[in-house]
């Protein structure tokens, strides 16, 4: 995935008088989907290649969401996808009412 595509160029929010980049929703959704798929694959059968990819996806999510722990990154990603900037017609609980944070 192209690093420049991770962040929306026009999306910014103000935090403590500074502007910060907001991750692109599509990129976040794709990473969350990949993370969930890899977690399921690892739960079904431990595979070294899937474990490495899961580490990479986890790291990328943490960087994108500005956290050092994957559970925090997932919570922030879910919150980002549930904000008012979500596409019209999406349900309040997400597209299917499910989140990855439990």
C-alpha cells in the first residue's frame, strides 16, 4: 500500500492548536479487514508467513492511528470509521453494526 494513500490530503483536525493528518478511511478499513482475516487464519492454523504479515499489518495500524498498542489502534480506527464523516446511509454502528474491539 502506498504510504501517501494512507492519509487524506484534505482531511485535518485540530488538536491543541496544531493540525494533524487524519488517516484515509478506505485505507483504515482495508487494514482492519486484513488484520481480522489474518487473526482468523492464525487462530485456525499457525503459519509463519501469516504471523509475519499480521505483525506488519499490526505495526502499520499502530503507526496510522498514532498508538503503540494494537488494541488502541483498533479502537481508534473503529472510532474514526464511526465518526460523522462516514458515508451517508451507513448505520450508526458501522456498516453491519459490528466493530473489531470487544
